[in-house]
C-alpha cells in the first residue's frame, strides 16, 4: 500500500501532525501488530526450553481466528 500522509504545520512551517486516511491507519496498525507477533514468536523460538511451530503454520492459524 502506498501511504499518502498529509502534514499539519504550525505558523513557522514546522510539521506538527500527520493525517492519514482510515484505510492507511488500519493498514499501519495491522502491520505493527504483525511485527509484534513475529517478534514475540522469535523470542519464544530462541528459548530452547519452549516448544514452537513453524512461522507459516502459526500465521495460517492466526488468519483462521
């Protein structure tokens, strides 16, 4: 997805805020959540005392829920 942010500036022209469409915002939130999930998975996988499943299997199960 291509993001098209719009910037809000103050009187001096400094960027003070960003506006995104709802679609863009939801996309970014979904991507962030996916990255957090992957980071947690990698942390568990690194712990040799934990059992784990392949990432592809996990992602397929996650999409079903």
